[in-house]
C-alpha cells in the first residue's frame, strides 16, 4: 500500500512539457500531481533558459540601439552606460513573474506540487522525498541537461554553460563560444552587444546546423557585421582555466596543426542531452535508445504500460513549444480524446537581431528527397515598414511543390521573423498553397507583406521588386 495520496496522473518534471501536461490533464477532470525538485516551477526554459535569455537579448539589444543606432532615427543621446546589475535584475524579475505564475495556475487547476526528486518504483508507483504515491499513469517530462566536450570541464565560472552565461557578474573582454547553434549565437550576441569581443568556434563548416543553408550564410554575414567572429571547421580539444583566463587548443576538423586561443570566458554550447538520471528507469524496465532518450511509440507510451514520456527526453527537437504540444496531446489521449502533432511543422526561432525562423523542409532536404520545388524570395529592403523601422536586413524564402504549389517550407532572417513564421505554420497546417498566402489580404504597412511578396515570388510575380 502507498503511504500517500493516489492520482490519475503523476508528471515528473515541471518544465514546459510537464506543467502544461499537468494543467491540461486537470482541466479534463483528472486528479494530477507534478513532481519538481527545484525550488521554482518552470524547468530549464523558465528558470535558466528560454525566458531569462530572451530578457537579456531584449535588454542588450535596446542598450546597443541606444548607444549606436538611435542616431540613425534622429535621436541624439549622450552618457549611455551599462548597468549590468540592473539588467540582471530585470532578468530575475521576469523569471520570478513567470515561475510564480505557474504556481498560481497549479493552485487554480488543483494540481498538487510534489516537491523533491521523483523516482519511478515500477508501474503505477512514484517515490518523492521518502513518500510513495500511487497513480494510474506516469508521464516523464524531465527535460534535458547541458553536455560538454572531452578535455573541457564546465565550472560555471570561467568555462560556463548557458546557465553560467546568464549570470556573469561583469562583461568579459574576450569570450569564446564553442558551438554555432541557437544557444551559442544568442548568448554570444548578448555579450557582444554589451562590449565583449566574441569568437564562435564551430566543428562544422557552417553555422546553424540543420537550418536552410542560404539562411545560415546570410545570418553569418549579418552577425559578422555586428562584431562576432567565426572560426568554422575547427575542433576544440582542450580548455584550461587559470588566473589569467582560459587557454584553448583548437585543431582544424579536417586535420592539421593546432593553434591556441585565449579568453576570459568560454561558453560551451554544443548541445543538450536527455535528463533521465536518478529516475529509476532501469529498475522499472523502461527502455532507452542509444542516445539515452526514452523510447516511445506514436502515442508517447513507453514499453511499460501506464508510463509515458514527452519533451526533451524523447526523439525530436529540444524545443519548449514541441514539449508543450506533446503535453497537451498526451493529456487528451489519456482522457480518451484524439491528439495530433505534425513534427514537420514545428517552427524553430533564433532570437538574434535580426531573428531567424524556419519551418518545414529546407532546400537541401528537398533536393536530397528528389522533390521538385519552386522558390519565392523577397527582401526586407523592398518593404516600406522595414525601411521605416531601419530594419532592412534579411529576406523571406518560401518553398512550394512545383506541381501542386503546396507550401513545403519557409525560412526567414529578418526583423520579427519569429512572429512572421506563425502565418506560414498555420497555412501549412491547413495544406495551403503559396497562392493562398499570396491572395490573402495583408495589412499595409507591415512586415508581414514581405511574406506575401515571397509567396507571390513563388509564381514569379512579386509586386515590389
């Protein structure tokens, strides 16, 4: 017998996937508990990831604009200076408001917060802080953790992960970012704007692996113009901290003589791994794949009846919104409803300035799959609102099937790209053609007109170029 309450569903992990799953299940009439060992709800995303990084990205962009770009708009300022402590305070207020908001939502929806580390004792049993709870279903939503490289030890002081990069007490003179993916470019941008000399080292010969190559090249040009430098096709073999900074040894990925770099701070941003430690999965018999992720079927079910998994611990992009959607769908399936996620239509956004956004297939993927397609591109430079905003860098690219005109992908680098991509995601969810987007009336003057013109360009008939 259990020595504590029993539930219809216990969710382990209160990140975006876990807390959303718990709330939706409670809305559907289930008795729900959510296990979280941290002192705040929200997981990596809200506490030390998405939300605090966006607070610093926004604040640092405003600082750089005030210092360097307001004059282009006829605004003269003097004495602009950085208050890093104040900027960090803004970040903490944002985090606190979001995490306390989830606690309120738990109370509103009658979701119990089981504080402590959760361990699965077997089908229908979860242990938390010395107590055992019975439940009809268990959802593993423990997210992911940072990974490092051989020869590099993250100390969160001189060699930091994304977590440490969000809490630096002063702007470093020199920063080396290992990894030219989303996290590396975003946090590298923050500290570059605040005055650091930032070099990004990437093993591959391009930035933003997996994204459309043309978008990646354009993004690199823009970021280089902003002051970031890139060393591509390079492998970091060691990073040794000392009182004088960090000494890095770097070799060409293709082989060749090593070189030495020096930095005050090194940010390791080479990816994340599924967090499945200490959950008792092996003893419970839950199967993992070769990368340590929980194996599930198309309904998030593991090989053990009554145990499910969502978010970063399973196959797929490690994105908060992907985890949220999976949490909702799982809750609805457990309530006897149907659910649906099209994994080809999960947008990805890089919150640099300008933003980078993508959904669907890239040109490289379509070529590899032998799909005949058409391309429509339109530059921000030819858009009236972009000119008014002094935000003319970048373009929208829409890929459509050559025969049916069905939209297969969209890739954007430019102001508010993360907002613009939503229109195309909705269009693709409904199987729209490029012509459908092109014939939809867009308000003028807006940046969204760039998307309309790109759709027109698929048929070779843009108006403004």
